[in-house]
């Protein structure tokens, strides 16, 4: 199962402005000059309106890994209630230190196995930068959402195409160069995961107008973005 944020239905993507200078042939030219292609968005899927505790737990564990032992290896015995409580406390404190966080998500089958993966994005002052925010893809394994891909510098929307590589649908994301300048990047699965950064290889500038469905688009007023609670809900 995978979670994805989505663009409101009917929302049209705004084309990115190409850089005023540079052809992409000279050293130092911005990579968007090499990518004239823009995706064809067939439809936009709104983010799921109901918060999901399972998604929230998966996000907390992925964003804030916690160890209950110190540098000398001292700490509660692994698997004990004391160990679990210590990790929850450490994770919650790290989350609080990150400031107010919000997340959005949706579900889509990315590998054609009939089960939906979970794709989600998180926004907040300490997890985002000018280049974007985290994007995480989860898969249900033995009843638990486990991260299978994580990308930094994600800028909405996430476009899921019908073209498949290594058994997984190719994705498209935006890359920001500077204010008003950027390009679309093609994110192909390598058999293990999707690229971790859309602005560096193996991600590559989009060279053809692939068609797809848009998810994870920012909604006016932040609709579809839910507060991410730092206090982990116990099963």
C-alpha cells in the first residue's frame, strides 16, 4: 500500500519558466535548459481527507529513527517495554524539535501487483528547504507500513505515469533551480528503489511529454494536509 498527496481535481499544472540564459551546452548552464518537455496530466487526484494513524506512525519512524542505547552501548534490553518507551520518547522529542509538521497522502498501485503502495509528503520548517520537502513511499509488509523509497527536495505534484521500468511505474517531479526557474525530472525505479534526489542522477530531466496522473499537489488553504502528531499512538 502506498500513500500519495494529490492535486485537486481539475487543477491545471502551471508550466515552469525556462532560464533566460544558457542552452544546457555550456558548463554551468542550468539543467532545466536541457529539458523542454512537460508532462501531460490526464487527471488530478485529491489527497485523502481522513488522517491515518498507520501512516502517521510510519512517517514518524522513517523521519525520526531512534536508538535507546547510548554511545557506549548502554540502555534497556532490546524489545522490552522500557526499550519501547525510551524509543517513543526520543522519537517524540525529535519530532517536537522539528516544529509544526503536516502531511498529506494517498494510495496508488505502483508495481502492478494489485496492492496499493503508500506515498506521502511532509511539510514543516525543519524538514523542508527551498528545493522541496521529503517524499516517502511505503509498502505494506506483514501488516506494517515499511519505507521502500525516500526522496528529498520533492516539489509537488507527483505525477505517476503508465510507463514501467524494472516493474515499477515511472514518476515525474519538479526540480527548482531558482525563483520561477526549474524543470521536470523523470524518476525511474532501478529494481530496488526510486531515486533519492530528483536533481541528480539517476534522476534525469524529462525529455518527452509523458502522460500521467497527478498526486500530492498543494491545495488552496492546505486542504488535505493533516497535522502530524508527535505522540505515537500505541497499538
